C-alpha cells in the first residue's frame, strides 16, 4: 500500500489581503480573497492545477522527463495522486505496513553533475509568489518596520483602516527610508521623517508640508510609493514580491498557500507546545523567527528536509545522540513543478518521517501516521545574498494533544503557560549549530564556484534524498533559485569568507530585538542583574561596617573593663562604700554586655556576608541569562563539541 501523495484542497485558506498598485494611480486595492476552510490548504490557481494535471498524466504514461529525476519511484505508472503542493494534509502509510512502495536508488552523483545547460527551462517565477515576512506578534502597529525580501528593502506598516501594507522603503521625494518615519496619529498615514511627506494605505501622497495649501503634488503618479500586495494567514504577514501593473489581480487570484492550516483553524491551540507541564489547552505556542547569516540555499536545504543531520549535529540535545545515526529507507518519493515529498523509514527507530516541500519557501514534516497529530512547519525566505529569514512552528489538532495525569496533570492545570522565550532559548542552541554549518557550506561553495557539481558536492544515497531532491527541483523547475540565492551562480551563496562567531551568531540582532517575549525577558534579567548587584554591594558594605564597629566596640569595652577593675581594686583596698560599690557593679555589667554584643555582631556580619554572596550569585546568574539573548559562544558551550 503506497502512501497517498498530497491532495489538492477544494477551498482556500483563511486570509485577508490588501493590495495596492502604484501603476493604478495609487488608489486601487484588491478585493478580499475567498474565505477558506482551514481544514485544508489553499487551492492553487487554475493554471497551476492544469500544470499539475498534465504532470500527473505524464507520470502515468511513464514520461521520460520524470524518469530523469534521480529520485524517481520504481513504479512510475502507479496511481499516486499528485497535488499542486506537497504539503496537503495526507495520511502516511503505517510504519508496519508490509506492502510498501519500492523506490529506485538515486543516482546522486549523476544528478548533481547534470550540466546547467541541460536543465529544463524555468517555469517558476520567484517574484510572483507569496512570502511570509514576519509573525504578526512581532509587528508593532504603532510604527513602521523595515524588512528585506529577495533583495528588496521594504517597510511594513498598518494603515488607518487596520490593513497591513508593504511599501518600498524609499520615499519618492528623495529616497529617504520610510522605515525611519512614523505613523501620523491624526491621519493614520505613513509619515516620512525627512521632509514630512505623508502616504495613505494605497501609496498615494496625501500631504507635502512645503506645498501651498490645497495644491496637488508636483506629479501625482511619481509621488506614489511602490506598493506590494499583502495578506494575513497563519498569524503571519505575507507579501507578494511583485509590484507590477497586474500584481493586485495576480495576488488575489493565488492566495498564500500555507503549510500550517491548524493555526488558522484552531488559533493558539493549533500550536503544539513541548514545554514543561504545558500540554493540551494550556499550551502556549507561537512562531519562532530567526534571521540567519546563511544563504537561502543552505538553510532551505536543511530545515525539515535533512533528518540525518539531527543525531550528529544536535548530539546531546533532546535525547539525540550521534550513536543513533542510522541508514534510512526511502518509502516514497514524488516531485511536481511546485515541490516534492520524501518519506523515509529510520532503521534504528522504526519510525517514518514524511517531509513535504512547497516552493518558494515552505516545508512540513509530519511526525506521525496521522499528520494532524503533530507536524513541524518551516518557512525559509530569501532576503539577500548570504541571508535568509527562517520561521518555525510545531502544530497539531488539539484533539491529539497529550493530557498528562497525576501530579504532572495537576501542575499543568495550575501553573501558567511557559513563556515563549524559554522555548526560544532551546531553539537558539539548535539553530546556532545549524547556522554555523550552513555558513561554512556557503563559504566553501563560493570557493568551489558552486556546490552543484559532483566534484564539490557528494550526497549519500538514501539518507540525502531531501537535499538531492531540493537541488534537483531548483535545476529542473526553478532556474537554479532566486537571483539572490542561485545554485548556478557561485556568488549566490553570498559568503566568501567566514564571519566572526559573535557576528554570525548574534542572537540580539537576529531574533531578540524582534521578539516581544524575548525583549521583555532580556529587560527583566538585566533589571534583576542591576538590582542584585547593587544589593550585593550594599550588603557587603554593611557586613564590613558591622565588623569594623564590633572591632572598635570590643577594644573600647576591653579598655573600659580594665579601668573599672582598677577602680574596684582601689575602692576595695580603701574600703570605700556607696559610690564605689556602684562603680564596681557598672564595670561588671559593661563587661558582660560587651561580650554578648561582640558575639551578636559576629552573627550579624556572617548573615550580611552570606546575603551579599547570594545577591552576587543572583546577579551573576541573571547576567548569564541576559547573555543568552545576545550571544553564546558555540565553540565553548555546544553539546556536539564534546
């Protein structure tokens, strides 16, 4: 029994779209996209469906072009149902099914050695696609935000109608960055902080302070800002990377095809949290975003596409061990002009892993036989040469959520959800290792003038099906990749020399300053560090002061006691009465008090010293925690280095 390939959904996913076109006099906005049924992924356009139908027909006829793939299935005439994107919710074959589909061993070297001149013509337009640019939770609607996409500098902002907009980050007046501006509180327009020009949601210039009152702009068309279509889906803001005259219509006709329909369907409950005690309805999940100093090629090739690296690179994390590295049997493979799917059986665990890649940026890994029981979803978005934006989430249908019992179940109901920053810290440790390797891959690939040849890139048969399929797809369907990350262009890898570790793995610039949860946690740890350090200083000074005071009192009491004793002797020898007796009694009392006070003072000094040490320890711990939001030395602390 062969696992079903991805099926085309009948309806679209739930999104809201706002589109403006500079070439429509800055006033045209697109109608809302069709409502979606979030149980399914977005339907593709008619043109895409036609291409898919043709591909399926060709496959059933044993199309020679299909058999050229290094990962083609042995039974190309089977009834595998192809779909426009390899992420649709599907039921993967049970791992104990004895009638698995056999797959021919890939000729990896031959595939990688295929000359670029023999690659199929490009069918994929990298600009006329939707890309998620940021989780909504990380966008501040009160101010503009600068982002990059395919080498474009964009500014994101929310207009007076509550629609998110994406403009070219350049004022048409003098090309000043609009992201350095603000949202005008009275008009709700985007305000350029250089000369005060204002722009509404369609991109039209609505005010020039230097113009006479009521006078139109010098050139209505040229004064418009270039605007890109936007959409909201899966709690992410998406941007259509084309601003041509037909961009609004094209974007509306092909809404974002997301990989995590559970998020639209179930909201926060669609995320699957693996945090301590946090399961079921108490789970708090969100998107993890990281700007990576590594190319789109290197990162996309890895994210939920290369399971064989997990046990080695992430040794010692989450129960992973390099001793568990094992062969993988490919059970299913298929490719369309929009993506591919690879299902593997791990020889050591007996578990199947199904990875589904949808271009330009999506990937989904189903962890179990029932896809809705849990899946990892990732988006890798090309920003510029050598840089990309990665967003990851773990999703599932809440009905599959694990409900703990006993004490753990009680705690899961009583304790508040674990903050997102805790999970982000764990992911940072994983991603730091990935970025380190991927950046090194970029540098070596640039020196080798591209790693798409057999001489510079030698994937292993079986375990490297995902990476092989990734590069095969780029050559056959994607023209090698987008302009800023193309495997046929040696400069497409971006890096020609290694970055310093602190720059390469800078957590603050790549994540913390964009993440509200991590920013708040960093500020809290820094505040705790300052307070604890100040408290430690005050307590240490108090301990020292008490010790000095006690020493002085001890000396004074000793001298006074000696004088009193001499007076008592004199009084006794002269048989003095009255005042002499009182003096003797006073001297004895002072001696007793001084001894007791000295003992009490030592106890106070000890307590103050211990408190100062504890406060210092808290300050040190808070400082180390704050550092984790900024930079952690991978070479010294990563478990795979041991």
